[in-house]
C-alpha cells in the first residue's frame, strides 16, 4: 500500500498528462452537480462501465459534500480529474478563510470505502481542505 505522499505524487503525475481536467468554482453547495457531471465525464472517458460510473458518482458526492461544507467561509474549490490506462484520480482542494477542522463522518467513509479503491483526506487547519480518490479503470472495476 502506498503512502499519502506517494498517492498525491501519482495523482499529480497523471493529472499533468493529456487526460487532465481542471475545474475551479466557488465553494458553495450549489456546485455539487458540477462535481458529479465532471466526474461522470472523466469516468466515461476512462472506460468505466455503468456500475463503475454509478460508484464514482456516489464517491464524488461524498467527497464534494466534504469540500463544500462550511460554505459561510467562502473560498474556492479546485477539482482535478485525470486518468491513465489503469487508474482514475480525482483531487478536490478547498481554500478559504478560517475553515473549521472537519473530518469525514463514518457514513461518508463507508461509502467511499465501498465505491473507490483508495481515498486520502488532507487538511491545512484554517486555510485548506482536500480529498483525493483513486478508482481502478480496469475491466473489473
């Protein structure tokens, strides 16, 4: 199993490739649909089947809810979506002022654990919150 630093490095390497999509938007809950639509688009481009796309939409809903909570703090969310021939990476980063500490609740962790291969939560107290999800795009996904 890879460390968080290795996962982030792998996601960055893939995200710098040709199958990289970046979306920047205000950190308000109304943008949840933007996250879901872009995740579906990159998942379809990666070759996920219908079940894989459904799982990805569930995962991105949980990840986006984590990023978009505390909307009174304002800020922006950058969503980076990328894939190679084996893996799909989605990294969301929320910046803002005075973001309160937040962790994923048990239900969100269970949903992410059931729908993606790996996920990592990162937080810089007060200024940044992030999550990376990794999903296999192999035929068995």
